[in-house]
């Protein structure tokens, strides 16, 4: 007696190919939204205080030079703890303006 066996096991069907638009839509919904804060040299503009390294980056100098400016009294430092020194961005901008050479304002159009 010959019995024929039929393959009755269910195979997993392949998913239908997805379009690029579908993949982009899924990626857009699963990704974390980027911060919408505007930055200036990696420093959030809304932030009032920055640490020593960020202050040095803002002024385009070394951290040692920032320490020297504080010792000479040219830049105020806010001591929040033994290892926590902060600087106001407005103080950094004021230091930059005090070191500026040349005319106070530059004409928009030179005729």
C-alpha cells in the first residue's frame, strides 16, 4: 500500500517588499526628534552659563588662557563649588568687545 505524504507544514510567507517611502515613514516615526535649540560652536544659545571648556571654545583659546583671564580680573568667574566654575556668555561677549580693534561699527555698504 503506497501512501503519499503531502507537506502540510505551513511555511512562513515572505513579507511583501516595502517601498522607500514606507521605510522613510517608519524611520521618521521611530527616530528620536533632534533638539531644535540653535547652537553656537556647540553651545546652546539659551544657556546662560557655560563651563571652562565651553568658554575656551567660545573664545577660541585654551582653558589655561581662560584661567589666566580670571586671575588677571579680565573675566568674571562664578564659583558654584570646589570643582564647578561657570562663566556667563554675556561676560564672554563683553570680553570680546573690549578686545576689539577698529571701528565700532562696520558700514553695510561701502560706496
